[in-house]
C-alpha cells in the first residue's frame, strides 16, 4: 500500500501508540477526582500541556484541549462571536477556508452576523491589503488558515497579524491544522490570538486537538458542564488522547526541519516528472518552496473525474484523495479551486497528493509510476467518448 493522503489523516507514530496504550492501562483515573489516581491523571495533563506549549512557544495556560480541529475552530469563532457581540457582529475570512471555519461562518450569518469572504489570487493566496481594507469599526475577528488543505498554499500570516494588531478590538484566528509539523508555527511572534491544531494531522491520534487562546482573550464556552479546561471546554479530558497529542507534537517538532526538506525535494521531483510525462496536467497552488507547503501537491486533469482517478490509483495500491476529505463525496467542484479561478471541468478533475513524516522515497516513485500508468488511458477514453 502506498499511502499519499496524509492531509486527510496520518498513521499514528508507533511511539504515540505506545504512550497512549500505557496511559490507558496505567493512568485511567478521572483528572477531576481528588484521590491519587485522579491526581496522577491531572499531572499527566499538566505535563502534556507544557510539552505542546513548548513546541509553539506559548504559555501552557493558553492551551485548551478539544476533540480535534473542528471543535477548536468552532470554539474560536463562536466563542468570540458570542463573547464580544456587543462590540460588533462582523467577521472576515477567506473563500478558501476549510469547512470547519467556512461553515461556522455560514452558521453565524444565519444567526445575524455579517461575514466578509475575501477573494484569493490564482495561487489561492489572500492579499494582506484586502484584509486591511475589509476591517470595519464593527469587525471583531479575522480568520485565515496558515496552509490551505487542498493546494498547500501558505498564507501571509505574519503580515496579516501586523495589520490586525493595528486594530486592538479585532482578534486574529489561524487554522494551523495543516501546517504544524511541516512549517514553523509561532502564534505569539505572528500576533495571533487564537490558533487551532489537530493531532491526527501530524501522526497523533484522531479525536483530540487543542486551541491556543492568547492571555486576555475571553471566549463564550460552547460546551458547559463541569468546568474543565478553565471553563472553556467542559467534559472529562481524553487523557490517553492528550498524552498521544503531546508525544506526536514533540516528535513532529523535533523532526520538522528534516521532514520538510525531504518532502519538499519529493514534491519538486513530482512536479518535474509528472509535467514532463503527462499531457494536459495542471498543477494548482503555489508550488515554490517559499510559498507552498512541502507536503501537498494538487493536480488537475481537465475532462476527467477525480473519483475515477482516485479509484484507478487505488487499484494500483496508491491512495490519494480528491478535494478535502471532509467534502470529497459528490460531484460538486471544489469551492477552493473555483475561488482560485479554475473552471468546473478542471476543478472536477483534480486530485490531492499529500505526504507525511512516514512517506518514503519508494512511496513517491510508486505514486508517480501509477499516475503515468492510469492517466493516459483515462484521457484516451475521455477523448474517444467526446467524438
């Protein structure tokens, strides 16, 4: 099996699995309990919080554990919306955000908030000047992802952070779910108030993530009950998952530079080889080493259907995806690719190849071999059917 769908999820690192197994067996107490078993679990949470905070360069008290990236994004956006609604009801985001931000904004619109969806250029990048022009007196939040999950384009987060900081009443949220472990992620240096992470994107467990909340920012809780996580996220903490999240975060940060160099080399090799060997292929997003994430490659084959390509590659033992795994079912063209200016035919014929820390040189070359094997017959079939 050649797994090249790491932007959808990653295989847990064996060390992460071992840590979680040990915790499930030996640290099964409720961290809110007063007895020693509860105290042991609480101390483990404290250690995990410190470890993750160190990888981000933030205070451990600024982290709120969640069930994953979707909850972290929901808590950030809805938490600000409800907490600061007297200040204003205007949000700013982009047309290429993940559904876990985009659909939250849609829901807030139904509840009376106004959202500005900023356009992007042909590479999928928002312009900082457009962010600045969109800020109004009633703006309370700007939300821009760090790395686009479909095409890998890196957004100008530091520049946007400097713009937002000129407006003390506006908060800045960053979805860093696709970037952590591949690129440097430093929320305090970038002027970020809220940042979302998800464990299963960097070889940690599914169902656990965290939200960085800058000191001084208040959020209206979305889950109320026992008051865990400083009252921001009630519910008994997933201690084994959080331990696994911490281990995965530490490993990802330790290996980040080495991993990024390796993945970037393979991505550039794939771009060269596939452009030379395949006809009528379009490469989407910013493919430069400075402007694109090293692990995501988006390809379009106009006239073909992504579902057909995905299943044809699967028959060769190669696993890729079409658009975001959260929205890949159905024939609708990708909202992200459409925002970048692609027509329906090109957008529908798009696939995403995404690598991870466990990807090997053999995986990459087998993936390229499979693509050069399955695409030409599909294109001939399509050309014949159109006559």
